[in-house]
C-alpha cells in the first residue's frame, strides 16, 4: 500500500513533533516545517527516510509555498497538511498587553494558517486531501480579555468555512481543539494535563477516518 504524505508546520517540538512520530509509526511520510532547522534535522534522523526537512517561517508566503511543493515533489503527492504552528502571549490583556507582541502572534496564528492553506490547496485538490488546523479550547469559549483565545476563534470559524469549501471537491477539513497541553508552549511543566501524544492521536484519528466520514472537530480536554 502506498504511503500517504503529511506536511506539518510547527513540527520541531510539542504537538507537531509528536504528530510526526505518530504518523510515521502509522505508515505515513512526513514533511517537517518549522524555523529551527537543527531541531527538525534531529527529528528527521530519528524518523528516517519517511521524513523530509523543509525549514522556513510560516509567516513568509514563499517559505511555506516552496515547502509544500518540495514535499509533494519528493514523495510524489501530498495527502494532508497539519497547520499547527502557533504562539501565545507573554503579557495577556488589552490594557497591559504589547501591541507588537499581538502583531507577531496574529501573524503566526492567523496569517500562518491562511498562507499554509493557500499553499496546500492545489496539492490537496489533486488527492482529495485533508487539511487539519490546531485550534484550542480557548477558541470555543469566552475567556476574560484573551487576545490569544480570539485568534483561535478565527481558526475555528475558518476551519468550518474550509470544510464547506473542500467538501465541494471531496476534501476534508478538521480543527483539533485541545485544552491545556504539557508542551514547551508553557514555561512550567504541566504533567497532569494533556500530553502532545494525546493531540497527535486526535490528528491521526481524523486523518484516518473512513472516507465516508468528515470529522470536522475533535475537542479534547484533560480529565483534571
């Protein structure tokens, strides 16, 4: 059986790296995209020939477009894209917040998703492929003053809109909405919360659902 191919943004650590490991273990090829070429190279060494490193910045249209083309060319096809790259804020709130930090976050969390999708769609249309977006529990409920949460509300709305568009040509779109995950996203460890592997399992569940089923959202929370 021919191996399917998944391009992952934000692949160097956390949810992205865990998803790469889970996908390769399930028989997928993976394209690994992030800014840290060194971390990507270490992960690719671990994963072997099923992994291709394509370093770049998700906010640069040329970087992600070239990465999508290169992964599709290297593995002869692109079946799925996981737009996972994202960032939070060091200083929350509107009055106390830093507008420059807002711009950086919105560039990654919103423009990065849009640019990744724009680069992916021509390839996914050829394979009737799958787009997966990292949303958040913060994008499903109101949190006092949360600008980060607002960026994830965008992701959830956009995922629903893309699911409608992609259904017209046989594609699928899923938003993965985790609660707190113990990843480098947080300064302090969160061992009692979700692990990156839990979110990776959710991504693979959506990707490997029977073609008759469109899993449009997976919402997972830590039990504690």
